[in-house]
C-alpha cells in the first residue's frame, strides 16, 4: 500500500541519522565528546515534535501532513549536506534537531494504518507490514548511504544525505495520489 512504500522511504531519515550522524559529527567537531550530539538531538527533536506532528495532522489532515513532513525532511537533509560541506558542527546539530520533526511525521504512518486505512480486524496485519517496512527502510537506507558516501569528491557523506533528501521527498510525491 501507499503507506508501506512511504514508510520505506520516509523512515530512512531515522536509520541513516543513527548510522551516520556520529561518524560525521566526529569529523567536523574538534570536541570529540560532542560527536554524537546530532544523534541525540534528532531523538530529542522526534520526541518534542511528535505532539506537534499529530496536531498538524489533526488540523490539515494526514495527506497534507505527510506531504509537509516529507518536505521538511527533504529540505533538512539538504541543510545537513550543506553543514557537512561547510564543516559547520552547530548547523549540523540544528539540522538534526529539525530532522526530528520529519521523523515525527514518519512515525505517524503506523497510526494512519491503524486508525483510518483498514478495517478493524486487519489493523494488526497492517501495523506488522509497516513495521516490516521499517526494517526494509533500515537495510535499504544504510546500504545505499554507504554506497553514496563518496558521491561528492572531498566531501565524505554529503552524497549520503543528498540520497536521503531524495528518499524522504518520495512520500510527498506518493501522497499527491493518496485517497483515504
């Protein structure tokens, strides 16, 4: 279903952030004890923005909410790539905090499946499929992020975040065609 495919692409932000942000953080900060701060900030951002994502979806609907979340994630990944090119650790950290907003929207796919898109007796199966999509997302995202890490010469991992920008943008395209 559309929610499953969107979950595969949209949730790559969470897995690639965990996979790369500490590595990149250690490369662009001279204070090595802060290298995992971007990872922590993305988790904090997700926690802070989860309620906001739910409220936004309550006001504008799931379809527009998912499109908004995808656009935020994609734009933020471009900002992360820029921060890496500039070797700007503060911008890198702020970007990961904002990326938490996009991840908070990606977490809403499960609720959309459970609440609105299937009959009540099929809810457990729908949620299970979405959880499986999360595993596919992790494998696909991390594998392709590793393959694209050298895409931009002299800027290790910028290509990974450019790929992530494209991946997280895909649900916006998918949800243009979404009908509840």
